[in-house]
């Protein structure tokens, strides 16, 4: 099992809009790619100086599934997020393998 983890710190002024958009639009769009079998949206329980942090985890069965996502879908979906929440977030991505 491969887990694609996206950690996002979102600015308080857009937090509620971002959370709603993630749940209702972005995560469903990622899942519609067919590359992932499940997802989880987790709030990180660390007090931040600015904003709130989340971990969004997408699971896929193989590296081929993840590579297909990267090749065919990731750029557009990431661009949509960046344009909508421009300069209101910081994100980094981690690829994990369940052992």
C-alpha cells in the first residue's frame, strides 16, 4: 500500500472556505481519477503560530497507480488549489509505503 500524504497549513482567514472546498470538491476530484482506493482528512493537533495544519492521505495499491496520478492529473489539481488559495497556504508532499 502506497500513501500519498499532503500536509497543508491553511491561513485562518480562508480556513472555513478551504475545508469545505476540500471536502466537497478537491478530494472528490482526486478520488475520481481512479488512482486511489481511499482517503483521509486529518487535523494535525499541534498549535501553530499561524493557521491550522492538516494531513490529507490518499492510498493506492501500487506505485504505478501513483505514477499515473502524477503524470495525468496532479498538475491540474494542484494548480486549481494554488489559484483558489493563492498565498494563503503552505504545502508539502510525502510518499509513504505501508510495511
